[in-house]
C-alpha cells in the first residue's frame, strides 16, 4: 500500500474508508526530529480508531528558527510512513491545519498535551482548528504520553547551533523569558512610528542567456518574466505595519513616472502616506536583470534623478518634517543619498525626533559623496563594514576601534555594523560594551533590503528597551528571513517571529 498521498488525493480514499465504517484519526505536526515521544503519541492515536492519517507541515511554513526543519518534508514524510501504526502520510502545503481538517474530516483529531491550553497558542490557530473540527462533528483527544521537545533537543543536545549562539541564549534567559517577550511585542502595536526616505521600486527582470550577438560582442538575453516590488522605505513600512498599528511615511515620488497607483495597491492599508512630488523626475526604479535559473543578478539599470530638491520642494518637505516628527515615538530614516534629505532636513530630524534610527547607505550612485555627517546624533545607526571604513577613510584599522571612534564622533547610542556571513556587531556607548550575533541565514537568495529590515526591527526593540542581546538576535533573525526571498517578497510577521523565538529560546 502506498502510504504517502497528496492531500487533495486523500478525499476519495477517506470517502471509501468512511463508507466502510472506518473511524478516522488525524495527527498533524512538523515531526522534524522523530523521537520516542512522537512514536508513543502516534501509537496512542491509532488505538482510538481504525485508520491513522498524519499530515506534516511543509518546509516553507516551519517557523522553528533558521535552518529548520533539519529534515526536508520528503524525508519527514518517509520517516513517518515507515511507522507501522501510520496508514497514510500527507504533506500540507498550507500555513495551518485548517485544510487537512476540512478535507479529511476526522472523527478524532489527536494532539499532544502541550496543545491543551489554547491560551498558550500565540497564533490563535488551535481555536480555529477546533472550530473546523466541531463543524464537521469531530472530537479532539489529547494524549498524555511521554513527550520531548524536538526544538529543545536540537538546540541543546546537538551542534546545530554554535557555542556562541547557545551562550547568547543563556544570557538572554537570565534577563527575560518568553512571557515577557510576548508582552513587549504587544506594546509594539501602540508604538507610533514614522519612516522617512526615498521611495524606491525594485524591478526584477528574469532572463535566460541565448548567446552572443552575431553583429556585436554583447551577450543576448531573452526576457522571461518581470516583477516589481516595493523597495526602500516602502518595504520598511510594510514590515513595520506587521508589528505596529501606527506607521506613517514621509517620502517623495516623481511626476513623470509616479507609480502612485501601484504603490497604493501594494502598501499595507494600515500605513498613513505623506507623499510629495519631485518635479521633472521619475519615481526611483531600480531594474535588475536576473538569471532565471541561478537567480544571480547580471546587471542593473536605474531610472533615477538624484539631483537635490529644488528650494520650493525642500521647503515643503522640511515644513512637513517640522509639523509631523514630534508626534512619533520612533523615527526611522533610510537615507539612500538620492537627493531627498538635505543637510537642513537632517538637522530638523536630529533635533525633533524622540528616538532616531538611521541607515545612511553608500551605493553605486553616491559613493565618495554621501556620508552621515549631515546627522549630528542618533539613537541607533546601522552600517556595514565597508561603509564604516569609507566613512572614516580607514581600510585596515581594527573594526572595534573604528566602531568606538564613529560612535563617539557622531554621538551614536547603539551602533550596529553588519558583516555579511560573519554576522553583526552592536556597540552600546553607554555600557561601553560590544554585543555580537551570527548570520542566521542558511541560504542567501537576495541581499537587497536586509540592512533596512534589520534596522527597522532592532529600532523597535531598542526603543522599547528590550535586552540588547535579545534585540540583536531578533533583528538578525529578521535579516535572515529577508535574504531568503527576492526583494523582501515575504513580509515579516509578528506571530511567526514570536513562534520562531519561542522555539529558538528553548534551552
């Protein structure tokens, strides 16, 4: 008998089984590290009826931390199918167990005792699952067999995480716990956040190379597909709207190719927009040509006018800043050096912001000209190693020394330096102490926007005075998610972040 069946193909099988008066039992979970607790749970479930069906969470919906699941969905399905008491296994390509419950309509839905108290379920999905079960006249049964946490076993008893990570987790748990973290995340909803910076759209054109031109020495590409994504501060705002109900944006689009309708359609409805218009300019569009197979970028073409604002536009922009900034608990500035934020604008921001987080990027357009000298002081700064060396004109100096120097020169309370695959460093000037984090990304698809994502999340955490180690860990996890998809295509999600933290902190 073939045990591994596609979820939609289970319907006729279930129908036949029920016609023959078989009592159907359903178990659902990740089952990443199959252990004796799982075996006992499944055996007990089988005793409740005639046929036991196990559905497993697809890889893309497993939120137990970076690099999880350890075993992919096919291997997990194969392992479960080898257990004698299991009759059918199906991979659930949906975020929750709602669809399996709707298709299978089990007589009994069997869960472990850990799921009995729905108050502990931060996602609220258990209540939704039970509602579907009740609608289809099924019942829930909680086993009380010997249980182990797969996440805890992986985190502590294996080498999946490094010694430095485990040390950081221990340090975090000395100062806080998951209940306190959940409470802090609830506070984020009320936080008033203002995001300032250039509006940027990222266009990805997927191509395949078809050879060399017969007339010119150039590579010829065939266009297969194109997609436009919200980039720059719009991506930041979208991510922040998943945590706070009070997010506003002050930015500027162009008047020749504005894309305003596209922006409105794809931006979270919870975000308040303050969009001004830059005369004789397009909205910044950064086209990147992508190899469709490898997803590697081949080259880029930018549609941009990076001239400084005309005096009348600058005056309007600064008036808007003066009017709005004081209303917000947190101000996040991503200055891409494309002409929007003048020295005068920067002074207003520094003077009026209650808590200022800054990303002043060096890129192909502004290298050698754009620095953060316009900003007198800020609470949090994020910068990569290349940018800090460029800012201080020091190619060979010790990184920690450079961080201390920049923190002193610019009056930075928390200075974060990202180092790619080597992780990141946070220096707290008040404590005169360095904090480190690993780069948790197991697979890097696209680095665009990772720094912005990290800035947004660490600014949230530090503004709420979360533990510094914890703040750096959370923002590093957010950055890891960011680089795992093209152009920040997958938004951050508060519930998913909490579930990831819950599992990663199991010790």
